């Protein structure tokens, strides 16, 4: 049975399951979380004349961070995915800069890739670039 996604606006159910496993391990390290955080400038929608429609179109075109976790001494941008691949590397590179430009944080901004599994050549790149990551495999349903 599908569950309704009330708490995490644009996460898929598999990502929600992964996120909830992460929370069981690490929630106490954070003060609070924001979900579906919009960043960047988006794409202006000049073709619309209605101001409300323009704003909605602009908002929908902005990048969205899965989770922003607030720790006592840092802000952590958390990308959640079942399979960590090249797309995630682009997000880890880009999202901190866009977050800083959009939200002007006072605390340092870091990133965390949360995945069930990593693509073949992703881990060495994460290590080489000092990106934090955590792999939490899907639980074995047979046990």
C-alpha cells in the first residue's frame, strides 16, 4: 500500500524509507530540518501575464534541496538517493553555492550524500573531493 507523502514534499517513497533509517541513527545530531528548500534564481516566466502564475512558474523552476539539516555549528545540505551517481556529484558541487546565494547563512555550509548504494566510480570521487557520504543499505527483507 502506498503511503501519502505529507512530511517530505518531493521525496519518493524509497527515499523516505532511506531518510527515516538515517534519522534513527543521526537525528539527535541536528537541531532541526527543512525540507524541499528552494535555491537559485529559477527561470523567469515572462510569457505569463498574471503575477501569481509568473511566481508559481518561477518557484517550480528553482532547484530544490531534499533536506537542509541544522547542526549547532554548521548547516548541512543532504542529498537523498537510493543510487548515488554522477548527478549527485553535480548537486554536491552546486547546491552549497546556490544555497549561500539564496539564503545568506551565517554558519558554514557542508554537504552529505545519503544513499543505499553508490555507482561504480563514485566513491573515489567523493573521497578525493572531501564530500561526506553515508551508505545505508536497504534492509534485507528475508531476515
